[in-house]
C-alpha cells in the first residue's frame, strides 16, 4: 500500500514536471524571439544613426550663408550612401528631413527647412525614420514592423587654434579701416567689412609682399601691390616696410622642404592660436613658386578668377587657404599680434610670378571652414564642421 502511494505521487509529479517544462519552453522561445527582434531593432537604430551622422556632416559642409547653399546642403544629406537592414536597403528621401538653424540662443535652435535669407545658418539637423520588420513581437502586438528613428546635428563651430592646415603667409589687417563700409556682422557677405581686421570680403590682398611696394604713382604708374592693399596707399606701405624689406609676409620655418610641404600638403611646423604673437621669417621665398603652382593644380577648378565663379563650378577647395591675419603693429623683432584666421582664394597659376619683387595676391573670403566645401556661412573667422548631437 505504501508503494502504491509513492507511485501515485510520482505520477502526479511527473505530470506537473511535463506541464512546467512545456510552459518554460514556450516562455524561453518567446524570450529568445523577443531578444531576436530587439537585436534587429538595435542594429537598425545603429545603422540609422550612422546615416544621420554622416548626412548632417555633409550638409553642414555645404552651408555658405545663401539659399543655394542650403539647397546644396539638403541634396548632400539626401545623397548620403549609408544603408540599413544589414546594409541591404537604402534610406528613402521621403523618410529624411533636413533642417537648418542659426547658432542657438536662449531657448535653443530655431529649425527651418529653407531659410531665406540664409545668413549665419551654420547648423544642419537630419532626422530619418524607417519601418523595421519584427517577427516575434507581432505575437503580442498586431504589427509586423515598428518605427525606428534617429537624429543628428552638425555645425560650423568656431576654431581659433590650428595644429595643421594654415597657409604659411600672414596678411596684414587694415585696422585703420574698421568702422568704414557695411559691417559683416554675423555673415561674411561680399563687400562687407570685417569688424576685427578691417579687410573687405571680396577684395584682393597681399600674401607675399614685394621688397619695394609702391602704389604706382609717379612716372611709370605701375603698382606691385595687390588691389586691396593698393587702395590703402601709404598707410599700408608703412606697415609693410616697418620690419624691413626682407620681411615679406612668410611665417613658417626657413627650411625649403618645410616650406614646400606647408604650401602643398598643409604641413604646419608651429602651432598657432589667435591672439598670440607671430614671427615673420625673412626672404622672398621665390624658390617656392613651383610649390604654389602645385597647390593650385590640386584643385579640380584651377581656372576660376574669383570666388563667385569658383564656388559656382565643381571644386574641391584646395585653392581655398586659411591664413593667420596679423594686426600690422610691429612688436620687438619681426613679431606681430595675430587677430584672426580668415579664408583666402588663390588665383589661377598664371597670376603668380616667380620674381622676388612680385606680390602674390589672394581674394579675401572672410570665413574659412576646415574640411568644408564653401567659404562658410558665419561671420569672418575660422570654423570646423563637427557633430554636436
């Protein structure tokens, strides 16, 4: 009888174990399925985030303070090639939203799809959404897909220090011109006067000075100065001559190899920060003429004679250089105070002569965006495109 009770109890427990095992298997399969779907959604989210990150960076690189620039920025974002669903599906343009904002003030950004005017719109936001398929979640909810979204913001951020990328010439500021003409304000528009340097956006200034600068007055009437400096007359000549005829505007190492790499490959032998003293190094550097021509030839647009024609045509920005602008006030031995970093456009190769008493000129763009595709959308100065969210 005792044995019979044990058998009955064992049979009852066996049934319970079978039921528990069955239920546990169902739960385990469900958890595994949900983990599978969750993993797929996580991957989709990561792929979508990579897309909006790349798209917002591409968009911010195109911003130049014009409506045409925001159109190019939108197209650049939509042309981003990152795919999703294990890199098998492209992200459709109707699922992407591109917006722009000026730098945030007070309550934050003010996003607009097509700002007009587009002055100082230096930030781009890209939002994207996809419908990711699910397989096991649908057993709990009547849906065979779920929405996955991502967002990124990139902007042209001010940059006052450079470890590489600065061109090896330091133009003189026209501090005596500050307060004249239309101020640039928050956007470096053509014809405006930079309130920090006194340089006028679109004017042509001297990178390498001749040994004996002249405005062209007198018998010959010929000037060896660049037009933007020539118009300043004797004032700028006195500034250029203050350190002696051997100082031509060059600020890098005296090594010929360093000079060449600085011009052609963006080598920088000295770290630079706006506000610090910059030391001129003597000599005309006419032996680096071929390096200058090599730099110009690196651009796919080597023929445009002004910035409007240059940026309107295909280009890769190799003719756009960043220069440390100094105040023109001689301090000690060959030293000047740096006041700003600005963008300059090099001219076609035929514009530059090899002679030591010839000026090398460039058009002042106002702003410069490191790694950008334009002269920038903000106030005169230097910027770098970065993700901010």
